[in-house]
C-alpha cells in the first residue's frame, strides 16, 4: 500500500490572495480582531472554507497582538504642524493606503519632553502595529527610540547620521540642483539660497543640490541663509541676503513657504521679480500657485510620499522585506523665473 503524501501547509498569503485582501486583514479576520469591514471579513471566511486552511498556532498567537492601527509620528514644534499643507497631503496619502489594509491612522506629535515620553510608551508597549517617523532632526531621540522598537518602523525622509533599513524619500539633491541649474541657464550668476534647517537631512540635501550646481557651472556658492520652512523665516532670510549680498539676481528657496516669504521681502525692498531677482521654491504647494507672482517651484509627490510610506509599513507588518524608495521631482515653471 502506497504511503500517503503529506499535504502541503497552506499559507495565510494564499488565503489573502484568494480573498482579495492584504495579509494583515486576513490575519485579523482569523483572530476575530476589530477594524475589518464586513465585506472583507466574509471574503476571508469564504477563502478559508474553499482552501481548507488551518491557521498555524504560532502565527496565530503572534497575530493576536495586532492593534489594527499604524502611527504617524512627527517631530514638530507645534500641533499646528498637522495643518501645514505638506503634512496634510502626507496624511491624505497615508490614510488611503492604510484604509486598503483596514488599518487606522494614529497621529502623534513628539516635540516636548512629554510628547516624546508618550511616543516612547507607545513604542515599548507596541500600541500600534507599526510606525512612520517624519521631520527628525540631528540627534533626535526619536531616532534612538525607533532603533530600539520591536515593531516595524518606516522613515519619511532619511534622518541625519543614520542609514535606516526602510525609508521613503524624494530626490532632494536632484530637485535642488535642477532648480539652481534653471536659474543659471537663465543667465543668473549671483544665485543665493534660502535653505531649510541644517539640522535636518532635507535642509542639508537641498543645500547640497544648490552647491553642486553652482560649482559645476564655475560659480561661487554663497553661504546658506537658514530658515525653518515657514513664510516669515523666508522673508527674514531674504532681507538678510539683500543686506549682505545686494547684487544677487537669483534665489533658490528650499520650500514654497520660504519662497513666498522671499517674494514678500523683495517686493518690500523694491526689487522686481523676475527682472531683478528670479526666485524658485520647492514642494509645489498651493502657496506657490497663489504667490504674487506665481512661484516657479520643484514639484515633489507629497501625497505619494505618504502613500508609499504606508504601503511599505503594511508590507513590513505582513512579514515582507521591502526596499527603500526615492521618489522623483520635476521643475514647474511659473512667473518668478
């Protein structure tokens, strides 16, 4: 009599594929966890019956610790940071991707000591299935907390001095270089930059792009005039630039808010844009479109940044090992160049 051939152990991925849901959704259905729609729950149950799937006890024990939520943690200085158009678009993108996996989004601000302690408790207690971290500064304690956390962590933008395994970023150096090259191609030879905070990787990367383009053209880069990505800081930096370098004929601002501030300061100083000074921003936010005059800028796919961060996190939660992702930028020309 022939020996019975052992039946292959079916996988949760096969159940999820047949049901048309993510692995994390299938896992929560099998463990009777909350935050799963009725339609998806019924689809998983049908797939289990059709395949004859029997959950692995060890995997089932691990899955019961899922919370059904993912956290977006921002190292900002004020709760109003979530009203910033940049972060608003990130949240829209992340929410859409998490909804596909039936995960809820938790928003956490970690600016004060109290806020950081709350985030540390969240990480240690595994109060979320995974976290996304943004706006980290040099020596930010959040980076250390993330490295020690026993849960999936995805970085939005690379932190200074760290080489995280999983991150989504945009081509900040390339975008800043293209903006500066555009100014030089227009015949501007005394180009300055209003850079972002230099204790952030995005601030440093965009300054590097400006500097690389200037050196490649045989021009002398001016020292960075630092802002904090807000409109008032852009206006203040532009005023200081006009005082220290009155002959500048081009400005690359490291985001649209600072670019709008630069336009305001130039107007107050009686400088015409673009005939006297050409200006380029970065982000392609609404602020660039409604600026006076409308601001030439570097478009970055902000909503896609949030969406890809969330998709990468879901992939990690589902037990896969995604690769880092760099999103492209492109120049959008308007009336300031």
